[in-house]
């Protein structure tokens, strides 16, 4: 909670912030490195991915949270060294896409590393620049498909959502 509170104080315009300990994102946080994007899907979501290696102290420390938020700056995604990942978006769609793309990026980069693949992606610079300048909202259908799947998988949730819409 202190990390979220510190973020919203420093960046009041932020609408969505997701902090998690995804499997491969956490591997890269333990490596204290930002995984390279090797494929187009891994580069989706826009914004900058930064490494925050200043995340010191307990998770309930306000000082540690303030320092982490300062290190994140204006970035939209962060690898928190030795801790996990943090994703920011102006819509649920953008936050979801960024979180999923970052985890895919982390997984694929780990697989490439383990396979002894290249350190640099073959994605062209123009593609990476285009993706970095995206606001994370342009990949229509991805968020909607995830919501439809959740509603199919959870009939009680679907009934509740449909009940609210009537």
C-alpha cells in the first residue's frame, strides 16, 4: 500500500497502478535487469520500462516507497530490483496490456537467454520507438477478450455484472 500511496501523491494523474510478483518479472527483478523485448507482442503497451534498484526496506516502509517512486519517475513500467514489477496506466486496458506484455517480455527474454540467443533483439529500432510512444490503449480487443473470458469462466461474476447493468 505505501508504494501505491506514494505513487498517487507524486503522480496524481495516475488512474491505474498494478504491483505484482509475476513469475518471470520477478526473475528479472532478482537479476536487477530490464528484459529486452525480442518479439512484437512483448513490446506492446507503450511507455518506458525502468529498473528500480533503489527499492530498499520493508514493503510497508514509506521511505522505501517514496524512493522507489522517485526512481520510477515518469516511466509506465518498472522492474523493482529484488521485489517484483510495477505497471501504470491511464486506463484499465493500458494497465492490463502493459502487465501482460511485460510478463511475456520477461518470459521470452529469459528463454532466449537460457537458449544462448542474442543479447540484442532483431526488432527494428523504428518498431521499438513506435511502441514506446504508444499510450497502451491502441491494441483493441485484448482487454475485452480477457474480460469476456473472465465472465465465461465465472458465471456468478457474469450474473452480478449483468444484474448491475439492468
